[in-house]
């Protein structure tokens, strides 16, 4: 087990190991540096840049994925249905991280990141990546002047980019032990939820986290669709068609257990294979030495095409969220336009 995996297990354990407290000095240093960084933006020492169109940030407080990508896709579609023309910004985590660039549907995940590539393929919208979300936003608007609202994926802590609305996403793991990095999973304290526009629970509602947030709260469900073949998305089948086959389930997401629970709810039996979030797959990772069938997430699929000769299927998921969340965002955006 890698060091990152050991830390993750310790953060969410009911009884954290005593050895975790050895990280207290690093926790103190991280707390001080992040506090100084936030203060620098608040006091104007570091400049906050406002783009000419509204910006909605979808992010989380903990390290790792919580289900932001499905929510970004849902929100983008909701805004589009309401007459807006969204564009999407992302850091491009897992990519080469070289400069600012557009994410084309045929791009390589190793260059632009797995989540941005998935966003580009699923949404059909302009998607740009860059460590500096301000520069990425400017480049996107220069290339697509028709865009009138930007959705920033995982930009809650990117304070250089001014935002008009913030949506924080929390999954069933909650805030773990409640400590900041590296003693716990939190990038920022729970008090940060005092300033967000909305809180979205992906699945289970965490009462402790909810109590820390005075903003409107919503529950999101991830609903699976028909499976499609890894190397030929035109070939589809219901998940039930895979029942009775010898399945190997592959998941390299923030919480692989969430994917495995979904498969169980669909009545599938399988051998689980969890990988680290944003894992860069090789052919050997998908070679299980038998004639079994592979089943993976869409986030993994953008990195696994062409890596295996085995029968491989992808299970897509879509977010279901109360429309009131989109109404809240639109109300905020309209307020920005009339201000």
C-alpha cells in the first residue's frame, strides 16, 4: 500500500492510528501557510482577477474526488437549458500541466487530464485547462466569445479567480477526522462552508458537515446508464447483461468504493480492483490473467482505450440534483448581470 493510500485510510478510520500525530508539525506548517495565502488575497497583497462574465466554482474541501465532475456536467446542461452558453475551466490534474490549452475530445488524457477530457467529451462545450484558471478563462473567452458563463471545476481554493457563486461537494466520507492536511483530509477548515453559495451532498448526508454550512443544501444521486464498450462506444448493453460473467471492476477515482457499491446495487458480482485517483494505467494493470470481462468508470476509460484485448465495458453515471440548485445559481448570475 502506498503512503498516500495509508494516509487516506488513517484519515477516515474510526480510530486513527497514533502514528498519525507525528504529522502534527507539518499540519501546523500547512495551516500557517494556507492562512497567510488566504490573508494575502483578502488584503489585496495578491490580486484577485474578475473576468468579464460570471464564474461559478464547483469544488470541495477534502483531498480527492467527491463527485464534482458529474455535478459540473449537470450544472452545465441546466444552464444551457435556461439559455446560457457555458464554458468549463479545470486545472487539468493528471495531465502534463504545460501552459494553458483547449481540451479537444480526441486529446490524450496524459496531456490534459482525465476529468477535463471526460468533461469535453460528455458536455460538448468549450473546456480549457491551466494551473492558472484566470489565464485559462481568458484564453477560453478569446477562442469562444459566445460563452457567457464559466464553470470552474475544482477551483474552491483558487482565490486568484473571482467567483460569483461557489458550490461545495461532500460525499459519504464527510470530513474524515476533521483535521487539515496532512493530519487529515481537509484543504480548508469546515468554517470555509460559511461563505459558499450551496452545499451538495453526493449520496449520504453528513450532519456534522451540514451543520457547519448556513447555505442551502442539496442531495445529489448518481444514476448509472447503459454500459458501452471501451473501444467502441456505439456498442451498448444494460448492466444486467453482464450478470453471471466473471467481472473485474476497475476504479481509479477519489472513492473507488462508491463505484463498487453501485455495481452491487445493480446485482453484479465482481472482483474489485481499486487504484489511486487519477492513476495512469498501463496494459499490465488491466491484465488479470484470465478470460474475464472488465468493467470501469468513465474517468478510467479515457485513459484505458487500447490497453487491453479483453472484453471491456464502461459504466457511465449522471447526476440527479433538485432543479432548485440551478435556479439558485441562475438567480445569482442574473444578479451579477444587473448589478
